[in-house]
C-alpha cells in the first residue's frame, strides 16, 4: 500500500461529537498504521485556505483518548463556504481574482494529502466532494470521507447524525433546572426554544428525554414542587400546525388551574405565521436569492412569548434557549458508540479509496455504509408519524396535525 497522508477538519456549528470524532480518527489510524502522517486544518475550511495546520505529533496520538471527554472541537470550526467567492474575499481568505475552491484544492495537493476527513453537515461534506472532483479533474486523486455532524439530525439520507442524541439529553438536563422557574412568580410562562431551523427532531427528542428524566421524580404532596411543575404543556415543530385560538384557550385553562405553563418550541416552528404577522406590521423580512426567509432573522421564542403571554394573561414570561449549552457538550454513551462505528468505517473507506459520508442509509435498509456524496443533502424533515412522537403528544394532551 502506498504511503498515505491523512488530513481532517471540522466545520459549521458545534455538535457533541467533534472532539470525540477527531480523537477517534487519530486512534484508529494509529492502531492500523502508526506511520501514517496525520494533520488537521485549523478552523475548518478557513485553515485550509490560510494554510493553518496542526501536525498530529506522537504525544497527541498517545493522548487522543482524552478528546472523548470534551465538547467543542480540538481543531477549531468556522463557517466558510468555498463557493461563496465574495464572502471569502471580504474576509481576507483569498486574493482578488482567486477561486476559493481552487486555492483549497491546490493546498491539499501541495501538502500531499491523499485522504481528507471532513466532520460537518451537508454543506461541509458536499463542499469536500467538490474539492475531490476538482482535484480528480486535474489529475490528483484525493479520497474524501465525511462524518455527519448536526444536532438537528436533518441530513438526507442518514438515519442518525453524530451528536444529536447528546444534544437532546443535555437540553433535557438544562430544562430540568429551568422548569423550577415556574415557582418564582404566579402565572408564569416559560418557553424552551430548541435548535432546529427546518427539522423538529431535536425539539421532540429533547422533550422525550426531559419526560423520561422527570418521570420517576419523588414529590411531597401539598408543595408547589410537584409533577405538574415538570409537565410540558405544548410542543411546537416546523412539521406541525395548530389553531392559535383553540391552543390559547387550552393553555389558558392550564394557567388558570396551575398558575404556570411550559412550552417547548423549535426555532423554526410556525415560520409562516410569524412572517405573516411581522409583514402585516410593516416589517420587511430578509430573504435569500431564492426567495426563502432567512431563518436567523426570525426570533421564534420571542414571538411565542409575545402572543401567548398576552393570551394567557401571564404576569411573568421568559424564553430560555438550550442550544449553545447542549451543542458544546461532550458526547454521551450512545453517541460515543455511534462515533466509533462511523469512524472505523471512515478509516476503512479512506484506506480503500472509497469516498462518501459514513452513516446508516435510510434508503438502503438503514445499513451502515459510505453513502455517495451526490445523495447527501440537508433539510430532512422529522417524521411525525414515529410512534414515540405520537406518545409524547398524547401525554401532553395537545391537538395537532402535520403540515
């Protein structure tokens, strides 16, 4: 086998898998061949453009197991889109007249990289495919194997993205504390906004983890610290629709009876209603070149707070977001097992010259395989027909219908 030089990078937002995935790649290559040269590009594609590298030393290899204990990324992240020439130029990542894709590809060739591992979402991994295609067209063979990272769990056709299970568990832990705020004042509305711009999986999974976490709590009758305090009274996702007037009446009844209401809201929930409401108020909504609303300019939690606080006659209302707390956590046991299986396949695929993204392929019987790049895309919707989701909604007692 020809001598290999392996590079890796992490890109996009954080997820509770990056540190462990980097550590796992280092460990696996070291187990198979300690002489394989390993480098990492610092801060994702930014480091690739700017030639910021980390040489993986022998000491780093020996201590790579420590990375499984941490969240974040040990090699840094950034949000750089190699096909966005204007943005790369604006941020000083390329010179006038340069093509970022060409600069990055030529850097990989100059560094002698034969295998590149990209740990990120659909944009990260499809950009890596573009790099490989460019190099292949210019006579340089590069094997690119990605690992799927997103707390939203929204990559097509991958059944389970790395870090999503952990984000749900940590989000539930976060809200277990926040829910006690219901005892701070009469008629309190607490809204838990969870990450998930287009996909409600994380919000639903966080609600499930929270309900499981609090299911067996012991309480003392007569005090406010009771099972009702830990209830979820409403769950709202991009994939579901509800009647505002009917929902307000239902929640108002809960507020009148208990003195508090708890809502779990995906950051992409009720987008059409929110946009219509803000446009009716004369606000101009920012859209991209395709006419799609820029979701990062819409504050969903605040919209729910504004409307429901008034409708429920809440004396106190608050929005709490678990996103950054959850996404920067170290991987939990379930994710560590998933990471190991995907890393082992990624290394095997890299050494065998098979490019793609490792994951359980929903269109191939959920089999763990290296999925072809052209089939990778974002925006997967949460399947609200999943039995466990129906059980959650039944437990909440909330009428709903799928969009």
